[in-house]
């Protein structure tokens, strides 16, 4: 009996979700980071676990949403892991997350229950989310690959999406317009939106970041780990801001790659030739 090969799109998805040797390194680093956070900020972990009645029907009080997010992101970050590429995503996600958290907490757009501005224990979540969004964007690219051919439609959707987000951002940050941090954030978003390098990939990163951001914000705001000045759980801007952050990190990665490439080219070109 003649067998048919699986569709190419299915093979691509399987390839994207496959494990590599680097997957074990990333998972080990991920678990080590979680362990260090729990150890260093043990009082916070103990306080969180104290809300669960382990002597009774604990499953009613257990945080299944947090567990689901943890497992989902764990599977994503190890999918097709490649440390030669992922180290840059981790680097940008870490420092980009620190900048974003500093902006939000210093301007009081949101605040954490620990009153830290920002809390250091939240920063590792950003590179982990960045890796997850990178995987999600690649998966979405495989699922909707043919849509890229409709360039006019992609560009129209790009401008509608990002102009709408920018208007929403303006409304949300209005109470902090006197803050220099807010003006810098608005300027950066303006530059990113007006200078798209690839409309298709920008939309994919925005969609992936917003999708993951919804569940992260839903967990954080409903557990009162962090609270926005609007007291919404969560506000629409916060969800979409994860998408904009994903685009900013992706674009920063492209810039870093170009800089590294030029440095390598200059280094190779500066090596004197030896005569025979």
C-alpha cells in the first residue's frame, strides 16, 4: 500500500517543536532560575503558598492558571532551541524588561504588591517570555505562511493594528505625560511603528506577544501581584503592550545582529595578510 508523505506544513511544525541538544541546556537554566528566585525571595514564595489549604481540598485553591502558563512556556522555550541565536533574545529580553518595568513602576502606571520599583524577581520572566514569543511567532508563520503573499493586505492590517495601539497608548499614559520616561516610550514606539522592516513579522510578533501577554496579565492582575492605576484585570493596553514589547525586542535583535556582523567583517578585514 502506497503511503503519502505528511504535508510540508505539518513537517515544518514538527521541526519547530522538536528538541535539540540546546533544549536541555535551556530547560536546566530555566529551572535553575526558578529555583534561585524561590530561594532568594523565599518569604514571598512562602506567603503565596500559604493561601493554599493543603489539609483540605487543595485543588480548589491551587493556582492552575500559573501552572498552565509555566508548562506552556517551558515547552515553548525548549522547542528548536539554539543558544547561538537564543542568547541574544535572552539578553535583549532581560534588559528590555528592566527598562519597561522601570518605566511603569516609576510613573505609577502599575505597582507591585511588594512596593518595589521595579522588583528584581519579575525581571527573569521577560527573557523567558521573549523566548516563548519567538517560538510562537515562528509557529504562526508556518500556519499562515501563504498570507505573506498578500503584501497590500498585510501592510493595511499593519497600519490599522499599530495606529490603533498607539492611540490606545496615548489615552492610557495620559496621566503620566509630565514624566520624561513616558515621552521616551512614546518616541520609541513612534520610531518603531513608522520604520517597519517587515510588516508580516512585525504583525506576527505583535500577535504572539499579545496572546501570551493576555494570560500573563490575567494571572498577575487577578492575583494582585501587580495592579494598574485603572484597576482593570487586565486593561486592554497592558495586553497589547506585550505585543509592542515583542516587536521592540525583535527589532532590537535585528539591529544587534547587523552590528555584530559589521564588527566581524571589520575584524576579518583588519587582519594583515601574511606573505608566502
